[in-house]
C-alpha cells in the first residue's frame, strides 16, 4: 500500500503516540479493504457517542486516546448524545449514566470536535461541496452527503471516523472512487410521494429490495418547505434497512444526470407494497426530527401536524434538533405547546440511541422511517410509522 512521506512518519510515531495509533488503525483498515492509498479529508463526523451504545469500554477508550494527547486535525463534528443529559429526563437515569454521558462529550470537545455539533445533520454546520472527500460515520448523514450533496464518504465506523479526524485521512476506497458510484438498477416508483411518512416507508422498502446502488425515479408531491425533511427521512430509511451509502435520485442527486441507466435492470414499486408500513392513527408521543430538523423545518412540521394532533391521539411532542439551532429557534418563536399539547425540544441528543424504558414514554408515533425501524430494536419502546405529516 502506498503511503506519502508524512503518512510514513506518522506511522513511525514522529508526530506523537495518538497520531501513530490513529494512522496504524487507518492503514490496517485500508489494507483489509484492499485500498491502495489514503485520501486527505476535509471533514470527519464521529458517531457512537451515546453512553448506552459505547458503554464503559468505549468511554475508557476515549479517555486513553485523550491521555495520549489526541487532537483532531480537520473540522470534526459528532453525533447526538443520549437523552440522559436532557433536563426533563435526567431524573429518570442514574447519576452515573448522566455523569458518564457528559464526560464523553467533554472528551470529544477536548480533542477539538465542534461542541456546537452533536447532531446527525453535520451538513447544517458545514455544507460539503460536490466531490469533497469526507470521513463520516452516521449512516443518515453519509447517504445524504453522497446522494444529495455529491460529496464522497464511506460509512465509517465511530472509531475509524475518529482516527480519520486525528490523521486527516481515510482509505481511498468505496464511495471515494468514481467507478463505485454508478447505479446498478433503476427503481420506478409508481405513485406520487406526498408525505414524509410515505417517503420513509418507500425508503425502508427500497433498502430491503435493492441489490446495489439504486437510481430512483419518483414524483415528489410535497410542499417545498418539507421537501428536505422528506428526502432526509427517505434516505435515512434506506440506510436503516440496507448498508447503502448512496442512492441516486433523478433530478435531485447531482450525479444522477450523468448516469447511464439505459441497460440497467428495472424494478417497479407499487403503492400496495409500501402502504402497510404506515398506520393512519397511533396514539402516544409524537417524535419529529430523525434526522434532526432545523427551526424552519420545525415551523413547517408543526403547522402541518397541528390540526391532526387531537384526532391522532397525540399526548406529547418530542423534537430532536441540532444544538446550533437553539438560537434560531428563539428567533422563530417556536412554541412550547400547541393546542394544549406540550412540546419538548431535544437539542444535541437522539432518543433512539437512548434506553427509553425508564422514561415513561409509551408508544412513539413518528413519520421518520429510521426512528420507526430502530426504536423497538435499540430503545426498547414500541413505535409506529404515522402519516400525520
Ligand atoms: Fe439522528 Fe438519531 Fe435519527 S442520530 S438520524 S435522530 S436515529
């Protein structure tokens, strides 16, 4: 495997123990992937920062790396933390869990990770350009970066993304290569996609049936202000039921226009194949913001769901947002309740990467496919995909 002089020196320990460790991980992983060289990156995004996910071992690993004086050398953001640190929920968890979750965030910031991040929409803080090489480790952000922005990133693991942040490099393989970014089949959606929930259901279905990189032909009939929420929900749903990092969407993905799809296999999707995933009514709490939503998107979502809340039996609303949006949310005068139903904003955290069994939150209704897919698997609560928006 070819290494530049700087990379060889890093591997030999000339730039300190932390860089040496990080470079040895990146090189080993790249050899396993049959990569022939590394590529410099402009932005790393680290996942796996919930104490519920990484536990004591993960926390200890971060302590060890910080003790070796590790610092990131490119702009680096991190995923949301668990909700154990949110005021409304703190009392539901042991003090030990709260303290350890806060310690994880402190260690990440000590390494130079942007303390305003803790979001699954890192492109809101720094929008990558077409063709930019990244090392991102959040599946929903990875598929958005590749498919909507035309940037290039593999689905890194939490650790490899951190090592890439410390070295400024990742393996030049997979999504970084032109030849790996061509579609392998055409998916023709035979019905208009007119809601966030339907976009999610479609995404979950596409993830299950696709065998390669899909080229998706579909008609979106969604208000322009909610279009991005629908696309984020659809793509993150695809990434939940598959290992895909890229889906080309006709007329939307920057690389879709130059794709030659004439000779590819075609798969048609009928409305009947996805409708059963969606429930028209499911009571309980409503979760919005998976992936995170910004202040403008919240305003649009609330205006859409408001008239339906009572008839859908919604008792409380949770909205997950990036920390960086809090200021904006004040400017937009976002409400604390709507039609007498309380809204709890969750800045910098993700309910799904949290054990929710002790919180008293019952069943969760959500229009987002990724939350619907993972809530029962990770958080231990029931979820239903609701067509409220
Ligand atoms: Fe983000 Fe958590 Fe959903 S990280 S994409 S809100 S599962």
